[in-house]
C-alpha cells in the first residue's frame, strides 16, 4: 500500500482513478505509484519504510499520520514509538 500526498492538502477528488480526501489517496497499483512519483506527488510506501534511514522531519510526518504526537521527542525516541505502533 502506498499513500499519495497532493501538494494541495485540502484536495478532495479523484486523480488518475485514485480517490483523495484532504490531499491523501492510497493505492497498491505499481504503475499509478510511479505516475504519481513522476508528477510531483509525495509517495510513501508503507512496506519500505525504514525509520532509521529517514530524516527527522519525515519521521514526524509519519508519526502525525499514525496519531503520534512527536513534539519534544528525539529521533531515536520517535523511531521507538513508531516501531511500537507496528507491533
């Protein structure tokens, strides 16, 4: 599964057959994932998230999506919380 993020965080509609709500759509279709990547969308594939290789800002965005308040947490603490959520 991949989450597709529009530059317009308020976008609600259909793009390339994918339904977007508040600027976020989801798909597992590889050619659509590639298309969104090539056309300026931010694509986050759940299956390839390696928290250790991510920048702090990316980690806080993922944490926010998962309902984790990362304010005041150091990078290693944030990674620990994210991994705990997956268990």
